[in-house]
């Protein structure tokens, strides 16, 4: 996941490492869903970088998911970080148009700060 200018890339790298731990393996058993994240530096839909958080296999990869993810999110780098760190309420971000969601709403509702490792420092 090198070569990204997104702050989110650092958090997703931490998540990739976290999923290899026992706590990460528990998370995959509990959630069991695949999320595609389309993260834009500044404006939704412009210069997006795409990541897949696969909580079935327990991995984070760069690039689009080859099949149909359970839910796809589009947001800016800062909005993603706000949600992942618990500083931004995901429902409020959705209501104000900061997040776009495709796919299963029930799967999307399981995308909470709880699935992310607590970052040491970003």
C-alpha cells in the first residue's frame, strides 16, 4: 500500500497488520463481510484510491474487489479518518452527503470504528 498520499492508507496498513493478530481473526469471525472503500483526497469521485477490507478472509488490499462487495463506500480521506477513529458519526456523515453507500445497508451498518485497530498515531 505504498505510494499513497492518503492519510487513510496509513490506517489501512495498520488494519492489515491487525487482521493477522488473534484480535483481528476474532473480528473476521464476528463481521464476515467485504467492504470496498473508494477514498478521494479532496472531492468525492475525483482521483479515488480503492481499497478492499475483506473481513471474510481477514485482509486489506489495494484495488477494486473482483466480485461484488457486501457494501461499497465513497468518501474523502478526512471523512474516512473521522469515521474510522470515531470522531465522526457515520449516520450523520451519510445524511450530510459526506459518504455514499452502495450495496447492503445492513452490512454498511456494521462498518463502525470498532472494526478498526486503535491507531498509535496518525
